[in-house]
C-alpha cells in the first residue's frame, strides 16, 4: 500500500511541476480569450436511436457524416492549439 501511495504522490508532484512549467497561455498571448461555457445535459442515447432508425427504417440522420467530420476537425484543432499554445486558423473564425 505504501508503494502505491508513493507512486500516486510522485505522479501528483510531476503533474504539479508540469503545470508550474506551463504558465497560462493567456499570460503569454494577448489574443487568447478565456471563456467558460455551461455544461449541457447530453442525450447521447437519442443519437444512437437515430442511427438505428436510419439503418432500419431509412429515417434521416440527425447528425450527418459531414457534420461529424467538422466536429472532429474542431477537436483536432483544439488539441493542436493546446499543444502549440497558439490559435489555429480555420473556418470557425
């Protein structure tokens, strides 16, 4: 049990050092904007019900493949932005 605690403490220390070495991007880049967005309760089960209805009954998809591809592009840009500490250009603005 003591080894697990030591490992966990070491991980916490390493994470804190990483955070200390990586200051807030807003302090480095005056163009960085910080915003908080409220969480919205998701209803992911409806998405899968729609996919099943599309496959079984021909119902139109609520989320098209093209829309899903755009979401993935935005998520990938967000990861790149975080990793590179800069804004990523794209059609979103």
